[in-house]
C-alpha cells in the first residue's frame, strides 16, 4: 500500500523551462555555449544530463558554477513561474485523501518553498534538496531511512529519465510524468512502473499499486 507520495519539482510541478532557458542563455552568451530557443527540444528530449551538456558545448568543469548561477537566477524570477496544468488539483485531491506529500528536487529548498508559498500550495510536509544532478537515488534512499518507509510504500512522480533511473535503483513505485521535460517515448523505453499523460492519471496509478496490479 502507498503510504507516502514524493514529487519531483521542476517540470513535474512547475513549468520552469522558459525561466531556466532565459537564465542559461545569458551565461551561454557570455561563455560561448550553444543557446536554447523556447521551442528547442533538441538538447533535452531523451538525453541524459551528460548528453545535454555535450550538445550545448558546456565543459564539464563549468557545470557546478553554471548550476549555481541558474539556481540563484531562479529565485529572482520566481514570479514568472506557473504551476503545471492539473497539478494543483492533483495535490489537493491527494492531500484530501490523507496522503503525506513531499518533494525531492535538485533545486534549492528556498526556491521551492518560495514558489509554493507564492502559489498557495502548502500541502507538502517535507522538501528535500538533492545537491547532485546525478544522484537523486541517494536522496530517495536517505528519505526512506529517515521516515522509516519501505520502497513499496512510496510513490515517486518525476518527469525525466534520471527520475526513472532513481526509481529503479531505489525500488520505489515510479510514475513518469509525460507533461515535463523528457518525452513520453524516451521515458517509455526505460520501462517506468506507470506512464501518466496528465496529472489526473496519477490517481489511477495509485489505485493500481494499492490493488497489486501494477
């Protein structure tokens, strides 16, 4: 039975790509990286973080500084961000059904809390920042231990290939959100436990996990 639900943040709860692209493009212009257009999915769809970095021409040693630059710029642009369609209703329904809700994200906790407060979404009990872009499975495992949860008691909702990998490595029930960064086709190839094309389908997934048919 599902006892706790964890959400990813960027791409799953919030439509942050336009803001992140704008912040990145300022750095790209300064350092000579490939810029990203608003409709440009090439560097993102179906690619790992390492593949995206190479496609954009970013040296590996520049990644930590670029990441910090994006996170700090993110905080200054919070008012530009919007909740993904249908996510607010999903969060309200899950909260009404008594599910504890948390967030694990590579974004900063202060960014996440500021956004949730601005949007009036205050149903989350815990918000954890995973400092590594490549190690979200470690954050999930730590979360399980601290909350005395078994993997099969947790549902994790994420929108990227690395979220599926984290689900596989930790054993938690994984729902891939097709409304986020990575395409439905690329995520399907990695065999998540459930593919949701819209937020309301997460409720169907929970029923399936609780009934033992997923």
